[in-house]
């Protein structure tokens, strides 16, 4: 079986359309029971792992109106058959799912007004039709929970399409996605916990939001072939750092070196510092003296004065792929005309503040729409940094990388990331793929670095990232061949 290249995430409207088609193929009620059976199976496994057993344990259902509450009620009926004591708190008793409630009662489940003393809780308050924070009565109940919560499809109170949280919301230990992953599962991962997918038979379109699968990144990462030499593997040009920020030159250049670029050429005033860390780098004082490269990265610590602008303009005037980061983005925000005549691939890598300077607006709650709009209007590839990093290219699906932590949220780590992206561009990889794949390796290297410390899970600085990038690449390549 071929490993898929991406994992798709589908909006509420896309899922509802797929469900409507499904209802024409199978009996009414079957999709809900499929979803509920999968949810019950996950809950049973969690009970076994956390308490050592299933029968005799207690689960409380938080049941809202509509189908999400129905999913929870049907799951409760299946858990009763496994000997679990199931109790349901109905937040809107008059609007509870009729068939689901009847199934729970037939199986011996009970309705009560309080949480009781459960081992686990199932969140069935709202589903993909829900918007906004939890209502006061639900918020009060959730705030009083002191046991793990398993969310049915998505954590209630979190927007299904944007992942935005504007008030009280459920924080789940596990989220059981029904039929398809939704944007919330990538964009609000801290609220979702571990995510389990239960297939229910949906026929889904090509996604507009997707994540590169680890195996596909490992399989496509550039490695030297039998006939390669240092030039054919790609030569990366780095113009970064200054007397004020020499470390930026080291980190950005180090990212390109660690990403296995065949050769890295450095242009700038930080040659001595760069060469002291990476003697294999070829250094020159100016862009014009650097020699032939297959890509450029400009910006980290490069300054924002007239001389820096001239260097950026010189690099953007080439027909080579260019990554623009940090100070380079500040220069572009002040003078977007630097990109006007450019047709070669360009990758911008802003964090939220830099994004605001470039566009005049904050990314806002719908980060996917915001990054897509910038990519389309400027005709560039945009990587918007964050725990869920987004990569948009004109007219293409947005790619997302959920970092599984915030270990890389430290000064200088973005300099490393831009160097990795440039190395992939030098190797001839697609700009959007390069940005998304680099984000995955960068995040994985940060996680490895954080757990390689004396106290596992300790915060890290940017420098340790460099020594773990190749290890992260190796992990992804191993996944690709396993």
C-alpha cells in the first residue's frame, strides 16, 4: 500500500457535504453508531491503560443537544455492554438526541444532574456546528472536572475550522475524530491532546489544508546519490548577520550546513565567526563575490539600513529561489516593490508580528485564511510561524505542521529554520514543500534537543538545534523505509 503524502484536514462544510453523500449509501443512523462504537473503543482502551480495567469503571457523559450529544450517548450504550457504569449529564434535556438517549437507558445507563465520581469523562457538548465558547452552565461543569476528558470529534468551545478559542473550552486528553480530521485538530492541538481517527466511510475531496506525512518527507529529503558531488547536491548562499548580530549568521549558516546542503557559501561581515564554527563554509565579504549558488537566504541579523536594502535588492534581482526572514521582512514591509518584478520562487517566513508589519493586519483567529491571502496577493510562498506553522503558496492547499510542543519558541531558532529551507531550495525542491518539510525537521530537532538534556523536557536555546537536525532527518528517513 502506498503511503499517503499528506494528511488532509476538512472544514465543517466539507464534512457535512461528505456526510450527506454517505447518508445516500447506508442506512440512517449507521454513521452515528459507527462513530460512537469507535469512540467507545478508544474510551475502553484509555480506561484499561489508566485504571487497569474496563468493567466496573465509571464514565460520565457531558451531553449537549444534537448529533454530538448523540454520539456520546450511543458510545455510552456500547460502554455499558462492556460493564462500564455510565451516567449522562444532559445540558439541554428537552433537546437530547432521542435515539441515543433511549439506547443508553436500554443498556442500563443513568441520567444525573452532577458529574459524580467518574474515571473518565466524554465531552459530547457541541460538534462541528458549534461556534464560540462554552455556555456558562457547560463551562461551570467543565471547570469542575478533575479527571481526563475524551472529546467526541473535537473539544467543545474550540472553533472547528480555525481552532480559535475565545473563552471557556474543553481541554481533552484525547480527541476522537469522526470520519475526517478537521482544522481544529492541527490548529488547536493543545486543546485536542492525542488524536484518534475513526473512519465512518466518508468520500472526501482533495483537502485545502493538509500536513505532509513524516514518511513522505523522509523519502523525499535530498541525500547524495552515487554520482553526486558537492555542486550537484545544491549550493546554498547565506547573507545574514552583522557586527551587532553575529550569532544570526552562525545559526542561519549552521541550519543550511546541518540540512546536508552540498556546499554553503556565506556573504557578509560575520565570516570569522561563521568559519570558527563551520570551517567547511566558503566565505566572501559581498554577495557579488560569493560565487555561484542555487538559492539564497537573506535577513537574520542582516540589518535594515540602506546597505542591507541594497544587498536584499541584489539577491532578489537574481533568478534564484530566495528565502527572506527577519530583517529582510522588515525591509520588504517598508518597500514591497522589491518583489514587483520577481518571478523566481520567494519564501517569506514571518512570525505574527512580522506578518502584521507586512500586511498591516494581525493574522487574527483565522490564520489559514490570512496566510493564504498574503501568499495570493504577493504571489510568494509564506511560512507563518507558530506552534501550528502554516505554509501557503498561490492557488495551492495550505500546509500545516503541528510542532507537538513549543520547544523551538526561542530566540534564534527561526534563523536555523530559514537556513534549512534555503538548503532544500538549493537542492531543487518545491518552495512550499521545502518550507513545510523544514518546519517538520526543525520542530522534531527541537523536541529531540529538549529531551536530550539532563532533565528531559527542559527548555532549550537555538544552538542545540543544530546538533539535532541531522538526527531528526534520520528519524524521518527511517520512518520512510520502515
